[in-house]
């Protein structure tokens, strides 16, 4: 196992903690949102800051980056849209009456969740509120979005109004519930009951009609997003479930109990626990057979996702790592210490690829031996049968 104390680069431009880090779909830019009330745009090609977005009157809680535009939300109750080339503020979305926690951009929609107990839908281009989703008894912490075309058959659609726009919004709240809403009408389609603590994270698998929610009640729950039925409860964590990652029907969960666990979605079986963290696991990212984690102990870590073996510790931050991103075998870590650190992960990625190649080769030989063994046993069986006159 290696320890890394030297990042490829340390970016110290922010004057306050970095709360979120977003990677553009084309991988060319990164966006950081900070406690200093500003957002900064970084090039993944040269790791330089190429944009400084100023205008919010309080700290930025979350940010989202598209290829052509950046979005930030803030404790000043607003959301802003920025031009990534000029740095100009293109739109200010006003309407929330408290801190905006989270935003999500889908198609021409911008969704937001707030401490004011509502979620809202905005037209990205017209700077206009389209819908308000009211019904939670406490703040909305997390969001997900999908289209009913992904999960519903034509005959399952009931109302003409929903046939026009089949988009649905999912919200998780500190009131212990998850709600599913029709975007077109603002009507609540499902309220998912079962959690006994705040819902901190959501992850959606629309093709399989499944939603996963993590909570301060120490559990992860799986739901059928069409019927609202609770399918499974994952119960082994001993602390709040803070973050989730879903890869190839494997669910990874990071917790305040200082561990990450890997679960088989189809059976609910816990197949691996990743230890070594000295504080809560705040963020997760799976990449090429490696599980990267960020923690409240100010370290990032790389684990072999299959064996659970700790492969590397990335040291250098002073406070909690709030978000990580990976691009071109570089690991980006954003921390409450105000720095963005960039780490070279080519070495562990290369070693992991060699290990996977070796495992496949061994499995191939084992499979071949198994086939020969079965063939031999079958022949022996036939000979015995013939001798016995069967």
C-alpha cells in the first residue's frame, strides 16, 4: 500500500471551504462552489483557473456544470446560471425563502431543493419558475429525476395531463420521507414511507424501476418507483448513510460509521466492507475496479473494489473532503480547507488493470480445467455404467 503526500497540483484560489465539485459532461472543465460565495472554473487540460463567478450574497452550497453553462445555488436563497466562457451571470432564479441545498439540471428543466421545505422546477432559459412541489414537512436535501417513459408501460399512464409531460422528480427530506412528483402538475405521485431518520442521499436505477435511499437511521432502502413498494432494507451500517454509488448492480454505501459497504442489489447480500477511515465517509467514486473515498479525516483513499484491500492513501488536505471527481486517470479532491488537489492515479489504475487481466487469465484456465474434468468424469461415468451393464 502506498501513501501519497504530494499532489500533482494544489489549487488555493478559494478563500473558503469548497462544498462541491462538478465535472462537465465533455470532461474539459471542473466547477467548484465555495464558502467564500464564489465559484471557480478549472480546465482539466492545464489545471488552471479560467473563470471566477462572483455575485452570490452568501456561501455556495452546491454547483452543477454543463458544457456551455454553470449553475450554482446558495444560502442567499437563489440559484444562478453563468456563461462558462465570459463568466457573466446569465440568470438569477428567485423564489425560495431559505437556503437552497441542491440543484439538478435535466433537459430544459432546473430543479432545486431547499430548507424552505419545497422543491421547485424552473425553465433553464426563461429564468421562470414552472412548478412548486409542496408537501414535505421539513427541508429537502436531495433530488433525482427520471421520465416515466423509462419505467411505465403505455397502459400504466392514467391521466392525460401526465401524458403530455412524463417527467418525474424524486425528493428526499429530513422529514424521513421520499416523495415522487409529476413535474407537469406538481402532484405527488408516491410518498415512500419507512425511514425513521432524515434521507441524505438518493440514487436511481430507472431501467430496473428501482430507487435507493440512504438515511440517518443507518439504513439503505430499495423502492419500486412505479408501485412505491419497499423492496429491501440494508441494515448493517452503524451510522448515518451519507453517500451512495451504483455500479453493475453493486451498491456502495459510505457512512458515518467510518466504513463503506458493497451490496449485491439483487439479493441484498453485503459482500465487502472497506475500512481504514478514521472519520465519516463523505464521498465515493468508483473507477476502473477501484473504489475512491473521501473522508472527514481529510484523506482520500483507493481500495480494490473486489478484495477490499486498501491500495493508497492520499494525504495533504487539512479538513473534510466534500467531493471527488476522476478524469483521465487524475483524481480531483475538494475540501473544506478551501483547496482543490489533483492526484496522479495512473500507477494504481495500471496495477489494477494488470491484476484484473491476471484474474481473468486464471479464471479462464480454471474454467478450462473444469471443463476437462467434467469431460473426464462423464467418460468415467459412462465406462462404469457400461461395466455394470446399465
